[in-house]
C-alpha cells in the first residue's frame, strides 16, 4: 500500500538570535528569511516550505520572543504566540552558546501547554562557546520528555535527522503549496527584507531597530529589469546621516549588496532606488505596526 501523504505547519520559536531563520533557510535550501547577528532581525512570520514526495513541511519563522512593554515588541510577541496556537508542530530553537536565563525560562513556560507537539533543537553546537549539556539540562527540567536534536543550523550538522523526525510526526494531509514553492512571500516584501538585512549588517547600536523599509512602487522595464522604489524610514535626523553616509557611500553600499543578493534570488535583475526619511513616531504608530508586522 502506498504511504499516505503528510503535511504540517511548524512554528519555529525561540529567543532573539537563537538561529531560527538560519535553520529555516538551511532546511529549505534557500535564503527565505533574512539573518543577522542583531537580535530581533525577524519582524514577520516568514514561511519556508520543504516539499518531499511524501511530505510537505511549512515552517513559520517567527520574531524572537522577548519580553518588553514597547509597542513593537508586544506586536512581535503577539505574532509569535498566535503561530504556536495555529501550528501542527512547534520547533523550539535553543542557543547553546548562551546560558538560559529569564528570557529562556519565559519561553519554556509558554511552551508547556504545547509540549506534546514540540521538538527542540539545541543550536550552534559548532561554536566554541557551545554548552550542549547545559541546554539539555534546562530542557529536561522545564519541558521533560521533548524530542531533542543537537544541531548547527549554520553548518547543517544534525539538520537531516531533525527534519526526518518532523516528517515522521507530521499528520496525514495534503500539500498546501506547489512543489516548486519554497516561500509564499511577495517579491516586494522580500526586496524590502533584503534591504533591511543590509542595514542590520552594516549599522550598529540602536540603528537597525530604528529602520523600516517603506514600499513606494515597482515596475518592470522593457529589458526585464524590475525597478523597486523604497524609503528607508529612520527615527532621527542623525540616523539619516549614518544611513546615507559620507557622500552617499553607505546607502550606495547597502543598495549594491542588496541588488547582488536579489539577483541571486529572482530570475530577473532588480534595480533599487532608495531614499531616506525621518519619522520619529513610526514605532508608536499602531496602524503602521499592524501593517508591517504580521
Ligand atoms: N556559530 C553559529 N552561529 C549561528 C548558527 N545559527 C545561527 N547563527 C548565527 O546567529 C545569529 C542569529 O541568527 P538568526 O538566524 O538571525 O537568528 P533568529 O533566531 O532568526 O533571530 P531573530 O530573528 O532576531 O529572532 C546570526 O549571526 C547567525 O549567523 C549556528 O548553527 N552556529
Ligand atoms: Mg530571525
């Protein structure tokens, strides 16, 4: 008898910078979500899809869970928690290079009621500072009995075994996406994300968190080039100066690096036209946050 097709939505959760997006990209074999060393890089639920002949896993990469009263952090947390409820399975990523403190404990408590459907991935085992036994001890205390895998999302170590276990546990169900889909993101969202990644990689301190990329327009030229026009919105005049850089050097570098990545992602060339604007209040604008963070 032929084996029944299985499928599952898998919510990927964990602290900021645990390596959730890196893991999803490794599993899907494509750069689906942006990655940076800055905590809270991911602001939206980003779907990455893995299709095998007998199984489809749809990963929901979520913003890192971080307790804070700020409107934006609350919104990020709401988005992550909603995914836990809706997902068939949960993949809890723990960073083995950092001691599990209060933030990790808050996440573990949140996961207790989802323990039945949760798998744990102890990540960054390739790093010198990695302490796998500490992470495993924490899991044993807080969420006993979880199926746990030691992995390096970056190097790919242990990822096959983790994926095999997830596929095996997935319920019988149809494929939700065509088999050549590895994400469901709109091109204009992906473009804005890649631009934001470059800001995260090249600026420091509070600046990455002060930026969002506002879509203005896009159109296709006769030669098949996609032209995307966007605005990098920052909170302060001084930040605008940094993003533009001396004689426009920084914005040019951001644009060139983003265009290079985008040319690998899309089958057509992408040309960016980027401006910078100051809006001191964007992070308190609930309506805007609802649109930006979903
Ligand atoms: N050494 C090592 N570094 C890793 C590994 N996985 C991720 N990283 C690094 O950890 C940092 C954070 O990775 P992300 O994938 O952006 O983490 P995230 O959990 O998605 O973070 P947020 O979106 O901010 O919640 C990046 O600098 C990654 O390169 C790993 O397996 N080993
Ligand atoms: Mg992320």
